[in-house]
C-alpha cells in the first residue's frame, strides 16, 4: 500500500449530470498534497462513484459539453478559494 499523499481539509460535492450514472459527483477540495519531501496547498478535483473515489482508476474528471457541470465545478472551486 502506498503512503497517503493528499489530505483534504474542505470539500464540496457537485452532482455529475448524465451520461454519468446516479450517485456520481465531482469532489472539489482544498488540502495538502505531498510533492517530493514537502506538502503544499492544492485545489483538487476528483470523481466520486457510489461513495468511492474513482471507478476502476477513473479519478480524472471529464465534463460533458452538453451540461453545466464544468461551470458548477468552477463555482465550487471559487467558493472554496474565497474562504
């Protein structure tokens, strides 16, 4: 098992639109991520499928162009960054 490299402090779950299955979310979070030997503040976007990060390794978000998903995720990111 590899060591944990990301520690989220705050997050917002944004529901993902179709064609994603139900219970799919974009997790927009602020936290600390290790790069080499030190930790840095980062904003991270991950995919949540049925309460688990990723599905078969799919953690990189993809935003269907026919939805407002990207706009909603950016609004969540801006909200976290303003806090």
